[in-house]
C-alpha cells in the first residue's frame, strides 16, 4: 500500500472517530425558551433558606432546604406544591416565575430538599445520608417529607408576612429529582400516590444500588396508580458501571410504564450523568406535567393479563365503616359473611350489606382461629380447640397450646398450626373421628395455611421469609414433599417482615396479604399481580359476600372491600379442579 493510500485511510478513521466522539457529546444547543430568563423588576418570587435537624426518622441528620414562594401567592387559597431533591435545580424558581405568570402552571410553592448528613461538633461530616435516604425503595423518605419536613416548611412566613398553605391533594402536588433524587421522587409518589401524582425523573438511578432495579418488574405487576411521569436521560449516562447502565435502566422504566398504562413522556438525548438536558427542557416538562390542571391525573389500563382478568372496571377499594377494629385473620362462612375478632375480644359477623353484629364474647384467654362453613373455631390458653355451631359446641382437640390458625376442609380434615417459638411451628391434623397427630414439624414454619382448590396441595407460610411452602396432600390427609414454592416481593427488604394469611380463587391463583399489598401468585408460584391500598401494608384478607367474589382486606387497622371478577375457593367448599396454567 502506497503512502497516499495509508494517509487517506488514516484521515478517514480520524474523521470517523471525531464524528463519533462529537455525536456522543451532550447536546449543548436547545431552542430558546423565554421561561429560562430571569424576570425584570420585582416580579420574581421569594426564596427562604432553612436548616432542619430535628428528624426522628433520620436521627442526627442535618440538612438545608429552600422554599420558593411566587410573588402573586395569596395565603387565602392553598397553593400547589412542587418538591425537588438535592436543593434548587433546573433553574426552577425562574421557570416558575414565568409559567405561573403566563398561566401555564398553577400557583405553586416549591420546596427544594437537601440530603441529610451527620456531623461532629466541628461540623465535619461523619456520615453522608444521601444514598440511604434517596435510593431506598421503601416509604421512609416520603414519610419524612409528609410527617417532618413539609410541616416545618409550612410554618414559615414570607418577608411581607404571608403564611404558607400547601394543598393536601395529590393532584396538586409534583415531585422531582435527578439521579438518586429521581428514584427518590418516583418512590415517594409510588408509595404515596395519595400525596403526589406528578413526577419528573432526570437521569434516574433505577439500577442495582438499593433495589431500584426491581421497579420495572413491579410496575408491570402492580395495578396502575394515578401518576403522570416524565423521564429524561442520555445514551452516555453510566455514572458507575458497577451498578448498571443508567440509560438502559431508564428505557426499561419507560417500557414498563407504557405496558402498565401510565401517562408517561420522555426525552432521550446523548448526554452523560449531568443536568444539562434536564435544565434546558424543564419549562416544557412543567408544561406537560401540569397540562389540563385542575383535571385529575387518571389511572391507566394495564396490559397485565392477570390484572385484567381479576379486576372489574370501575370497581375500587371501599372502606367499610364500622366501629370494630379487626384483630388477627379474617374468615368467612358459607353464606359469605365475614367473621372476625375485634379489639375487645368479641367475635363479630359482617353480612353482605356491611351490617355488623356481635355473635360471641370471648373469654380473656380465648381467640378466634378459623371457621368451618357454619361454625366458628376458637382456642384457649390450655390448648383446647372448640368449634361453635348454631345448635351445639364440640371440642375437637385438646393439648395444642399456642394454636394460631385452623383450616377446615370439606373432607372433614382440620389442619392446625401451633407456634412453638420464634423459630419453629408444628402442623396438626384432626380427623373426623377425633384422632389427632402431628404431621409436620417445620423449622421456621409459619402459622398461616391455605389449600389449593382441588385439595391436593397445602400451603404454609415461612417465618422471616418471602417464601411459602407447598406440600402434597396424601389420601389420609397427611402432607409430604414440601418445597419453598411461592416467592413474594418485599421492597422493604426486612427479613423479619411477616406476611399475613393467604387464600385461593377458583382459578387456582393464590392471594397473599403482604407489606406491599395483595400479591397474587399464579399456579406456578410466581407473583403476577399486586393490588395496593393507600393505607399501606395488608395484614389479612379473605373472600366473602353472597357469591364469594368480594375481597376483604385489613390495611392500616381499617377494613376495605372490593368486588372482583373471580370467586374465592374457601377450604370447606367442595374441591374443584381449576384449568391448568401449564408449566411455563
């Protein structure tokens, strides 16, 4: 090859490399938007700077936060609220001045929150709290906002004496952040859609840092929430490849949100892990997030086939107004009445019209452990288990102290869990002839039971675990071949978090009361759908109602119900064989 050809090839590769590098740089030229330019005169809003060091949720932390109050704000009407992590970003006060004046967004107060740190007496940082606060996928930080910081912000007064009133409606509230602050904003609205409905996520950290990589799966499985989300990122965004690829993670988030029916928009540029693009598009982001206000952000329709098969359109959770507070597990009887024990030791019955009546006053050493079609079953401190019917009572077992739950089948088999201590349990079988035998002694065995609709499989919870065991039921009622089979999600990541009870529908799907809501598992043990309530974790559930198609749950100490497109398969019902969902 002659020198001219060598030089030509070298020039060609050099130019190609330069163009490739140029294409990988963040875009630096954006259309001019007047909303990014400071207002002239005295029309700009006021900014108050505050220190906050009185947190009970994050003890010992100190942080700075800033409050933006529009010039035209009047305290007689609560203002909309915008919360942003990592302090003032995106030139937000200037943009708000313009968009509020032009009517492109409502009257909005901004609260810009710095992350916490713990310092010594010389104000030298001992611990940075940013990742611990922002990257977690539980509700701790949003509780910090709602219970601690925002109440402190609302106590402040402007220079001209105006007091601050924030709207408490989720539809009037937006939340935003960049990087870890972005996933923090998403988590806050995800955990409390009753507090925030509009989200701006810039270069969001949805990677394997503290569980954020699970969000795409959870979004696909969870019933849609009334949220509007704007995502921004650049194709060269990989802050630390150890944790994953930020850009790819944001693409997965968008895909999941679209699948689940959310109102989602995005801007994908070529930038890296910085705020250049987010700052330039921020005025349009705000216009999009607040478009149509005060019309409410609506829930979308998911493509999740299990969700669509069990949910009825426009059938929502309803709180059941009652004076009693259910304690322990919920049960139902043959007529579909709800049976539960209240905080005063009374066994109560709730009928299909939501009318409550007391049916039995328990002694101080007694508690309800189950039902058997038309009987209620109680135990006492000596381990005597009695089933009380309409006509007579019958003692079915003695000598099983600390009995926790009873499952009665149509074959007249009674399965009873006995708590031994915090590390094990025993499973007892009582036959119709009164014979009693211990059929399983399980280390870390839980006390909740459920039986598959054909009565060939018995499920038992496991302590300090997100697994549920599946056992084969032998012809004599004993169990064998137990395996950890059903696996549940737990974004709190606490090993001591105990799940509640579980039940089946007639299609063979299992419903589990959990800290994340009602988790619905398919026949092969996988969570396929999650139903959540604003009240938070769910401690117990059961199918009831005249046709056993009403799902009752206890959440936040209150009782809720919801009509579903499936019917419950209670243990004392005759066995049925659901259509197989296959091995896939």
